[in-house]
């Protein structure tokens, strides 16, 4: 296929699912002969995606910091597009879409494709240029919000690097105290309140308290604003249990050893998919106490349509999760069976190669038939409203 110069505007520089997806797709397309360049607004504190992009040999331009005015960020984005000769802008999430629309995409000069991998539909993204959703469950909401060009592209998994035996797990097991004969549960996640990710960790800690099984070890890999209170919860649980049953390792640039080492993976989104790619049984986390084993049956499509996420009705109850852990812990053959099935399911549906090809086709489609100035002008009223009018009204009303 014809080489495309694509400017990829990352959502942020944390090791989150959407950002990792964006980098994986960019490097895959680069290896196919395309010419991506990455862009992100600066952050306060660590920016691990900078090192990750460098490891993959990808160019990443970081502009400003969280307090830098939007106009300054957009001016830098526009200069980068000109310097790079960008033909397509790939914006990841809402803020990137707005920066692209009011920056280098202004007046329809460069076509924009936006990818939104959230679990709840948000407004304020261009409606007359392609919007890629990661959740089939959001497609009706996207249409209701007025989007004229919706695509469903489920989040990718690099099933070659995320695969059984791709890395060693023995050192990680030794680090967290999961000696031979003990069962290791792993959660790899950002420790934040968004999507109730920290609540899922808290519920799993509570489940281990209920089980009080000396053969169970929980390792939590990740960092974020919720890390402090989760460490306190883990310390209290360990004191009550009289052993180091729960270990928070902090953020890791490469969490694959944790997946490889795990006997059971718990989590949501891309992390749950990566656990399946490593042929591990997975317990899916979600909102309001949701937990469920991902297994053949009626939950497969609901999980897939919400990117391995669910909604429950017992926000403070860890009993159901404790029972799910107990059932898997007591059935090694079942764990193996689920792991093999999950690996096959992910490879067949979420492979990075398949997803990258889909984006490659979208880029070429935009080059062949760009939305142009007409589409940009059709979006102007609603984009201006969400970018300027509503924030100004909230400030005037003191909200």
C-alpha cells in the first residue's frame, strides 16, 4: 500500500490502554513502510511513554505541560504537521480530537480520524469525520450523538509479544513471594478512580481477606493517584492475615513478566485481553462491584462489546469475587482449559496485525476521499460550543 505520513496525537504519556494501543499501531504501520510521528502534551511527573516510543524507534514530540494553553499546544501541533508533511491526523480521545480540529485540521486542510476507546460516549468530537469506537455497545450512542461516520475497531493485542513464553516469569514470582505451590493472582492497571480501577483492586484485596488462604498471593502492578490508599489497604490486610499476601510492585515499563508469572489475571480492558493472550484465566472487573470469569457462554459478547468491562449491583461486596477465585484456585485443569480457549479467542479477534490493517485502510480511504472543508464547517457550531461556550458558561456560573 502507498506510504502515509500520519500524525498520531496521543491522549497522554501514561502507560494506559489507549496510549499503548496507539504506539503499537504506529510501530506496526511504520514497519509496513508508513511514516508516523507521535505528539503529546507534557505532563507533571514521569512520562513512561517517552521511553517506550524511543525503544520502538518512533519519533515523539512533547509540547508544553498540563498548564500550557490550548492555543500554544495547537500551534506546536500545526507546526509539526507542516514539518512532517502529515497527510492524516490520528487523534486519540476527546482532547486530541479538539486539538486536531482547531489546529492542523482547521478548515479541513488535513483529514482527522478520531479513536475513542472509553466506556461511556462523550460529546465534543468531530461528527463529520471518522470516529472509531472500541466498544460495540457504544455504537447506538455514537449515532444518537450525531456522528455520521462511525467505525468499530476493537482494541488490539500484540499477540506475538504478549504470548506464553515470550518472557520469563520466574523472577517476578520470586520477587512477590509466590513460591512453588502457591497460586499467584495478578492485576496490572493504572491505580486511578476512573472506571473504578482502584475499586477493583480494593475488592480483590477484600476477597483475599475473606479467603484467608496462605497459598494465595496477589500482585498489583501499576501506579497512579490511588496508590497511597491502596498500599494502606494492602498493609492492613497483610497484618490481619499475618503474611505478605498482597504486594504492590509499582509501575513497570514492561509488565509482561507479571502476566507470564500469573496463575489468574484480574482486571479490565486491554489488561484483561493481555492476560488472555498469555493463556491465563481472567476474572473481569467492572463498575459497581462487577466481577465475572471470562469463559465460553453468554458473557463473551457482553464482555467484548464493552472491552472486557461490566456493570454490577454490589459495590461493596467481595463475596462473589472470593467465590470465583476459590473455584479457579481449586481447578487447575479448568484454569488450563480457560487459558487455552482465551488465547485462541484473542488471537482470532483482537490481533494487532488485523487492527493495524483496518487503520491502514481508513487512512487510505481518507486520502482518496477527504472530508474536506465542508465537513469541517458542518462541525464548527458543535465543536465551538463544547470548546468555548460551555466552559465559559460554567465559569460564569461558578461551576
